C-alpha cells in the first residue's frame, strides 16, 4: 500500500464532503461517504503503524475521521431530538 503526502488532503476533502448536505444522496449517500472516510482513516493508521506513512499524514487522516464521527453523532442527536419532539405532540 502506497501512502503519499496528498493522503491527508484527500482525506480532509472526503471528511468535508461527509459534512456537507446533499439532498440527492440522502441518508444513504451520507452513510457511504462516512464509511469511505472511516476506511481511509483506518488505512492511514495501518500505514502509519507499518512505517509507510509519515506521522503528519496519519494525524491529519485521524482528524478527518474525527470530524466525520462528530458529524455523524450530531446528525444522530438531531434525529433523536426530532423523534422525541414528535412523541410529545398531542394527538
């Protein structure tokens, strides 16, 4: 597996894409981008452990992964809040 210096840039762009709204992609598109970001972060971590990637690219990949996870948690929290609000509505 070859990891170059542009890995961090690519991972950051993927994480940015995972945080942007995309009405055409819906939840499935968000889930796909989230999964791709998580996979890329995992590959970067493996490359860092084997000595293929430098520390900076690994840290940047993990930061992109952290951003994607925080976004997913925020979306989950909003969905739960909306569901609870619906349950509180009088019938």
